[in-house]
C-alpha cells in the first residue's frame, strides 16, 4: 500500500511540474508576442492627453469587486466575437488588464493578431494596481469590508453581486439550535444572511458538545439561543440574530413564521416537525426539513404553495410513539 501511495504522489508531483512548466512557457511566449507595461506606466498613459482605451477583460463577478475608472468592459470569452465592433479604430492605444496580468497577455496577443497596432498588457493586473496605491472604484451596493468578506461569493456566477445583496436582505428562521441548527446557523452567518432567527427552549448540556458546534464548554447550563447568538456574532458581527427562548407551539408558530423568508427545521421530534410543516404551509413560507439518526439522515425542501407537496403529503401521520428512536 505504501508503494502504491508513493507512486501516486510521484505522478501527482510530475503532473504539477508539467502544469507549471506549461504555464511558465505560456507566460514567456505571451510576453514576447504582446507588449507588457507596468502599472506605473499605465497610470501615466491614463493621465496624459492622448486617447487611451483601458480594456477590462474580467468577468462581471470580478468587476463587481472593483475596477479602474474609465475602463471599457469586455469579458475575455467574448473578445474574438465583439472586440472589433467595440473598438473599430485599430490604431488607438489599448491597455488590457485582468486580475493578475496573465489573461491580459493572451488577450493583447490576440488583438495584435487582429491588426491592433498599439496593444499593451498591464503587468500584475488590477491586483498590482491596488497594491501600487491607485484608486479602484465600484458600483457595488456593498461596503468595502463586505466586498472583501464576500468576494468568493461574488465570484460565483450563480450568486454574484445581486445574489449577495439578496443574502444580506434575507431573513431565515432556525427551528432548533442543536445538531442540525448549529451548522446551518454557522454557514448562514458566514455566507452573509442578514437576519437569523433562532427558536429553542433548551439549555446547553455537556452531551451536546460533540456535535452542536455553536456551543462550547463555557456555555453548559446557558440557553442555547444565547450561546448560538454569541457564536454567530463571532463569525459575522454584521448578522442580526433574533432569539426566541421558548418552545414552538401552535399558538406562536404562525406569528413567528410570518417574519421570515425561509424556515429551516432542525427539530428533534416528529410533533414539532409536523407543526413546522403546517405553520409553513399556512404562512406560505418555504421550509427545509432535516432529520438525522446515527449515521443516516434525510433532507428535503418544501414549498407547497408554489411547487410540489408538503411533508404531510409524503407522510400523512407521524409514526406511533416509541417506534422510532430519538
């Protein structure tokens, strides 16, 4: 077995060396075939009186993090299709930039092949521009700190700027701050969900600590809602946490659910799960169902008013007491 692992590691190391060698070769070749200028030279060009086109070839998710004022935007993937219609005058100087200066080399080389006479790639990209102390502007609805904190979310095409703004506006209720509610709360807070409600009447017990990761040893005996709130604020102090130190009942469920966009059921008994289902149904709120026993689990998303059934449609009645272990 050790010999097999050794051979696998050798192959991985060889593959990485090959990739690095190809990258080095590409960069060297691209620099020969495309003119490269420094951040400082780019800044001087932009400050001069002669016309210069500053071409940002990054994706829109990257641009959301900030761009150089006055830039023209054209993603690298659309360069071959649209560059000549976007920049018909092939004699105007063009400075191409990306994040780190690699993609712009390829883009500048391509534009030279298309007949552009004065094309330059800005070395080190916008990262180097920022490190050089030059200004980066943004049309974002987020603060500079939020742009940095959520930058990896913003780079995801299925999230992007608009998705992150929706995260920050969202209100999610956790039913239970135990084995399911704790990781859900942790990741919701890290992702930037703006308001998290937590309803739980229990106190932290020593037996909880091997799985309920929002609570620690110092929290034993404290309400779970309090320790969960403090832990979430340590992860992301911008998140508003609303706590309900009480049991979810038929008297309070509908009123509480109306205040949230999404309900996450982390309860540990069937009576509560059916109550969550019924209240979510009448409040017309989507809810995420979860259940775990030892090494097995179930999860599902229910939004019966919009698409599909509810929990009672799948399981009309809870199992008899004592049939399913807790």
